[in-house]
């Protein structure tokens, strides 16, 4: 695994793009694993599935954002208010990103600052509400119910792999990147556990709440605190949605630039220097999927797709370890392939609890990608192709 991180960083150092496209190649890290181990077509499919996971997550989070916003204005909980707000928000983000990257990054920084403080205060002031006796007396769930719940909970952790996006711009990515990924997951896990402990102890009817953080905040802080925390949740989700625009549309841009998708996705705006066709396509797909489903359904589908990409990357590790030389000072994963092996088993366990709808959607998207890929390759192989 350490060798793979090093190869990704080396490749990225040789890549320079115009404003707004500087991270294109780094978004294909999973595709790099797959293509090096199993061939170019496998690499394309992994990149294509990564794109699917991104806009499924976008649809899920757009639904969740409107759900929390409905705490302030109840008409947003149903149609047509819900659909109108999601349409305005997603199309607005798309237009903002077409106009350039600088404004987008500024919004992410703004949202990040606003979301961290409320969550930190909830944990700090909610520690006194934790009732360990209540938690200890809880009944163990059935195995099937637990498996389905874990599949949903895992959605909160997926996306950690995005840390490698800026690997080529780091001073010592071979040393720092693996540790950063591990520490990020551990720190996030601790925060999630503390929030959950406070929530379960403070709100006995937590399972029936559609705006759990807001309802917990009413108990811990009172009405004013609930307003602040709900705003924090809205800003947090909004920042997440904005950050996906800096990565996901660049996947189709990169694939089109390499001849794996129709060349129209590689077009760059003359004035703003952004991949505007890829951005608008992503926005339309996100809006369509957001209007078609609920948060839970879309979150599970996104998690299943990500698990498939993780499994391919894990399967690629033994081949990559044999084909790429090691370097002094690189990160070494304890136990060799033991941890990746455990991860593979966990991924297999979780995807077996995915719905038929999730599998059919994934297979349909793979089929669509295959058709576009074959047509693009044929066109690129013509003698008159530029």
C-alpha cells in the first residue's frame, strides 16, 4: 500500500493544469490501482463507479440538507417546497462552480468554520447527559438488522480516500499521507461516538426523529441552541456538497481527455477555464437522483458503490506490491496484507445486504459507461481522429 501511495505522488508531481483543473489526475487514484493490476478497462470502470458514488452521495446529502432546513420552515418537508429548494441549491452550486474555483473554495472554508463549533459544543455540554447504565442495558439487535445499520453508518466514513487528492502537492506524501488518513478516520470515529452517546442518552425517542441533532440540541441547550446546531448541520452538509463539485466533475473531464469518454466532457470554458460541460452534466445528474429518492436509500447505494471500488483496490495490492519497488522511509502497514484481507471480508459482508435496486442501478451505470467507453475508444482509434 505504501508503494502505491508513492507512485501516485510521483505521477502527480509531473502534472500541471490550468486554473480549476489542477487536481484532475489525482482523482483517478482508485482507477490507477485497478488499471495497473487488471488493465485499462478495469481502471476506467473504477473511475466511472467513483463518479457514480459521488453523485449518489450528492443526491443523498441534498435530501438531508432540506430535511434539516425544514426544521425552520415545515413546508420544506414535503412537495413541492422540497423539490424547489433542492433544484435551486444544486443548480446554483453548479453555476457557481462553472464561474471558477476561487469562489467555491471560499464557500468551503466558510461552511467548515460554521459547522465545527456547534458540534464541538454539543459534545462538550452533552457529556453530562451520558447515561452509561441506559446504554449498557440496551438489547442486542438481530444480526441482519445490525448489518443493514452498519451499511448506513458506513456512509458517514466514506470519502476518507479523498485525502490522496492533494498527495502530489505535499512535501513528504509517502510518509505523511497514510498517517493522515488513519488519524482522520480515528478522530472522526471518536467524534461520531461521542455525539451518538450524547444523542442516545439525551433523547430516548432518537430513532423516530428525522432531525436528530436538532432534537438533541433542544434537550442539551434549549431552543436557541437547537437553532444554532441545526444551522451548523445545514452548513456542514452544504460544505460537503460544495466540495464534491471540486472533484467529481473533474473525473469525467479526465476520462474524456484520455479518450475514455466522449470528448465533449473535456471542453473547458473560454472565460472561466473550468470544465463547464462536465460540471453541468454532474449538476443535472445530481438533481435528478436527489429528486428521485430519500437520504437513506441514496446513502446506501453510494456506500455500496464505494465498497466495490475499495474491494478492487484491495485486490490490486498483492500485484502492485510485486511489480513496484519499495523505497526507504516509506510507510509500512503492520501485518502486511492482513488488514487489507480483513477489510475485504468486511466489504463482502456489507454488500450482501444491499438492495436489489442498488445493484440494478450500479449495473445499469456500468453498462452505460461501457457503451460510452467503447464508442469513445473506437472514435479515438480512427485515422482522422485528432
